[in-house]
C-alpha cells in the first residue's frame, strides 16, 4: 500500500514538472495565438460576399447633391436641409472626408505592431472593430502568415497608407448607414534595431484593404459611433 502511494506521488510530481516546463516555453506565444484565433461560429455571409455592397441600389449619388453633404452643409450654414436626423442610425453622422480620415486611422493603428504589442493588441484596436470585423482581421493575420513571419524573423510590422482611403459605396442596409471603403496600404517587416535606418532593406508588400464600416449605437465600445464590421485584404500590384 505504501509503495503504491509513493508511485502515485512520484507520477504526480512528474506530470506537474512537465506541465510547468511546457507552460514556460509556450506561455507568451500561447496568449498571442489565443487572441489571434478567430471565432469559429460567426454567422452571416463571407466577407467577399458582404463587400459586394448589398445596399448599392440605395446609395446616394456622388457630389454635393447627396444626402450626406446636405446634412453637413446645413450644419455649416451652407444650405438648408433639416429633414435628416444624424442621430438616427440610418443616416450618416460624418462627412466623406471624416469617414476617410477615420478609416485611415483605424487601418494604421491595426497594421503597426510588434509581437510584444500583441499581448494587449486586442484591447487597443477593439474600439475600431465589431466582433465580426475583429474575426475578419484575425483571419487576415493568419492567412497572410503575418505573425508567423514576424516571429520567425524577429520583425515588427510597420505600415503606411499610400493614399487617402476611397469610399466606393454608401447607403442603408439592415437599418444602419454603411460605407464600403478601400484603403491602399504598404506593409513592411522591419528590424526593431534598424527601424530608424532608412537604408535598411525590409520585406514589403502592397495591399488593398476593403472594409465595410457601419454606424453603431454602442458608444461605450465605439466612441465615434462607427465600426469596421468587415475586413478583406488582397495583394495590390
């Protein structure tokens, strides 16, 4: 009986020791990998389908005649258009330039980070994304092997927006005003030590990021009243 007890104790110690070593080796990246794993039960169509602008037939015309510019001309005393309530989610609450600037900021914030940043990255970029949009973004990082490349080569991801994002569609869908915005981005894998050296050669890639933005009433999570609910990126040659 005593011998059996000793065997059980020794076996338990071995299991604890093995688990502890494994946790030490995999702890940090395990947290990162856990955050990067997209939710598996996302409902709705694929991003490639959603970004075909289901509300295109309701999209206002471009130029100063569209409803969006009418609202802001009225606000600035340029015109008299009081039939739109920008508090209603089916009306735009920002003008096109403001939407483009917001999309620029969101993409830049999301595509500049180090492996260390990833441990708190989810909370940093959370205000920009809906849950579905965040799942799209995580899937993009995985499919493009971005974190794998960073980890294997000890690199940071840096990026810059090559030109102001372009609104290609806008209108109402599901009771909320939405925008399809294309963002041309150059991403680079940089050496943290040599980042300040402009002559340093880095692996770079041009991407065209297509996002679907939507108005939201959840101002606690999204203070600007807008969020990315779809994110698709492809090579931009």
